[in-house]
C-alpha cells in the first residue's frame, strides 16, 4: 500500500512546492516509485516539472489537467498521469520513477463553478479514481494550497499523513493552528464517506522547517512550534507520533535556478553541491521514510 502524504500549511509562501518537488525527486532517486499530485491552483509544481512548453497546452485547453476528471468528467486519474515527468535537453528521462498528476489554472473552477453531486463530493470522486493506480506507487504526495477548500480536500481525504512546511516565524505558527482547526471540521464532514480500505483519516505527523535563511536561529521558533504541537497532541488533534522533523532545509539560490531549468535540485550536479541543499532534501526524505509505518 502506498504511503500517501499531504503537504499543507494555512500560511502561504513557506516554500511548500519547492519542498515537495525536491523531496519527491529524492525519493525517486532512492528507487521509490513516486506520484506527485498537484492540487495548488497556482500550478507551480506542474509548471516546474513540465516546463512551460508542455504545461501551456494543458493550461490552454484544460485537457490533461486534474480538473477534467470533474468537468467535463471524461477523463480519469489514470489517463492524466505524466510518467517519468522530468525530461532533459535531449528528451531523455533522467529521473525515472517520478510521475506527475498535473494541474492548470482552471482548477480554481472547482471552488466556484463546479456544482457536482453533494452525494459524491469531489474528494470522493478523486479518491476512488486514485485507488485504481495506488498499487503502482510507494509514495503518493499531494501539493495542497493553503486552505481546506475543495482542491485541498481531494488531497487531504486521500492522504493518511499530513506534513506541515513552516518557516521560523509567527505566521507559520498561526497557519499551523488554523490548519488543525479546519482539518478537524473537514474530518467530521467527510467521515461518512470513508471506507475501512482507505486506512485512517489523515492526521498531522510532522512539521518541516523550510527555506531557512543564513544566520537565522530557528531554536526559539522550534520551541514555540513544539509547544503548540504538544498542546494539539494532548488534545488528540494530531497523530500521537507527531513531531518536528530533525531535518530542515536551508534557503538557497540554486532552488530558484532549478525552477528555471525545470529540474529538481538533485539533477543539477555540481551546481547544487556547493549549497548542500540537496543533502537537506535527502535528509528530509530519509526521515520521512523512517517515520513509523501506518497501521495495517
């Protein structure tokens, strides 16, 4: 059974997409089969990994983007997955095992235009279709926008583990608090749609400090985040194993360079080596792998 991890924080701008793309790439390079599902209406992960030449046609028509499973409903998740998504200049596949379920700007219509059937919410439709391909993967990662509206609900409902990217600032702490509150409401709303075969409903399992700028001391922000996390654990509003990951990711210019090239940083070779940020992402991936497996 694939491990299904949603990355989300109610605070935007924490570097969530750079974190999830590069962790997914590290997992794939370690030999795991990984599917990255892009549910952020800004489409940053899709633009990054497809580059504009492949993403623009999808965005222009909506064909091939995840919203098409809802409207017009002619496609299924299995039809939309871009296998071995990363291409090099020669059209080769330098990172086999990393697949993408892409999105485009029309995903915003899931919030405002899509009526659907209240007896079959969008998150149920998505989860049912995702289950058709789950066995193909070791990890399925969901890049969720900073809310728990319909797009995020698709990822959260399908996931079993939630990881919260955070910066060492007060706003990340506030975003984490809001996330826990909204998550509890959504779990109540969606409980009647869950089946035992899906495993437990998603809970927060970890907080990952990301994009740490040079010279910034994260010990006090970590202490404050730990205090809040302890409060939520005591109230049974997170997984009992929830913790702040020991691994963290430093801010690095090479990440912006990687976006421009349409490559994860672990494919930039010597250009990325000097910043050591590749090793940061690898440590996060390794720590996620070591986290306790979910109950059968």
